[in-house]
């Protein structure tokens, strides 16, 4: 493998090793006569392995990763002039499946509000850690590795959080508001609080996310806690803590934060990673636009009263306002968009006032 100039983490090496071992197991099972890399041929060995991968339940991105690892390994053996190296070009660019393009999956607004409320009402370390993920956009591994002195508040009302090296191996500073800083301070206060005079172990003392019994916060506990508070809201969806990061990033884009600033807060090294959240908001705009068009179609179907048949123009306008109010109230009851509830109520209230004014004019003209 081409490792010169690269610093691969143990997890990355483990993935590459698994890809190569899978390839070797396939050869041993289907072509036991292969004893040297030099014996490999495009047909039948490589094509048979590619067909087996294609027929497997693995997702396209996983197959893409495994093919890339094997291709890199075989090419390196040839470039290094390894004894009994395989011939070049056994794998080709067209062998790679198209990469799946997955958009982030933020929580719907109403679900997000309920989840935050539920986490605030549960004063456990896991709940506070999940809430911190939601309010800062950190990854769960970064949250677990926070230093006990990660919170910096040397300036009044200006809090920052020093986020350690995570997936992209870069440290960063994330600004916090006062309420989020209070969550960090609450975690600091409860660290090892049930140990009495006993100090924390050297292995955990440097970390922030340590429970009252002196144990580091586990990933599995975070996942279970999040599922507990969301199972009645999204019972059919796969819920995991990383969706809190998706929700934070999408909310920031919707609020007008620039891609460059969000990229730094999230710790992305590639702007394309951050642009996925812009795609989400663009999809939201299209969905809301289509929904508005549907509502306009319904409103346009409201029959206009005939002024002659209604007796007077004021009577016709009064009946039209009454019908419009009735239809808007029905749309409001059927809509799941809670963010539009208050503006809709205000609009209907103004329409009622106009209708009542028309009623007074009708009574005065009688």
C-alpha cells in the first residue's frame, strides 16, 4: 500500500486490511491453484471477483472502497517491482461502481424541538453530551475526546470550545452562546462527583465527558439515549447521533451562515462536504415552493360569489371573506408545518376584522 507521506489511523489500516483479506479469501475459495500474485489474470480471476462483489449485499460505496484498496495494492506491487508482482492494469476505471450521493438527514423542525426539550429534561451525561452535539455540530468522537479544560471564557460573555483532532485530524475553535456554555459547565461540575475524595484515574482525568462514577462516556450509551427520546417520533427511521450534527449544520445554513464559516465550525477540509447542506436547503425550498403552489391551487378553486345573485357588492365581499377564512383555517389544521402556525393565525385574525368591518357596513346600509 502507498503509505509514504501518509499518516493512516489504525481504523483506516484496519479497513484496508479487511479489503485485501476479503480478496485473498475469494481467491483461495474459487481459485486455490493461485500461489503467486504473478498468476493473477483479468479473466477469469478479477472479473469473477468483481461479479461476486456486485452480487453481494454490500452498498455501492463499500464496493467502491474495496475495489480501490485492491487496485492500489496491486498497482503498488507492480511499481515497487515486487518479486512475482501481478501484471499491470488488472483493474480498470470502469470497474468502479458509481458513488452513491447521500444528502444529510437533519431532523424535521418540530422533531428537533421535541428532541432538544427531552434532552434538557434528562440531566444525564449522555443527554447533555447529545445536546452539546446538537448545539455545536461536533462529531460524537470529538465530543467524547473533549479536554476537561476545553471551555474558554476569558472574555466576558464570549465563550469558545476547543475541539480536539477528529475525523479530519484538525483542531478547531467553536464559538458558544451562554446557554451552551452552561451545559459544558454543568458537565464539568458533575465529573466524578460520586467518587468522594478519590481522584479520577490518569486514563480519564484529562477528558471532559466523564460521568459521576469516573467512567468515560460511551458511544453505545449515546445512541441508546437518542433512540429512547426519538422512538415515538420517528419509529421507522434509523436514528444515530450524527443526525444532530446534520441538524445543526442545516439550521445554520437556513439562518444565513456562509459556507466558509460553517466549514470551519464543522471542521471540514473540503468545501464540497459543507455544500451538501446547501443542497438540503435547496431541496427544502423546492418542497415548500411546490407546497405553496398546491395551496394556491386550492384557494383559486374557491368560487367567487356573484354580486348580482348576492344582492349587493358588500354582501358578496363579506361572503368571500367568510369563505376564505374557512378555507385557510382548514389548511392550517391539515398542515404539519408548525413554523407557519403563528403567521397564519395572525393573517386569519386580520381577515376576520375586515369581515366584521364589512358586516358593520352592511348593517349600516340596511
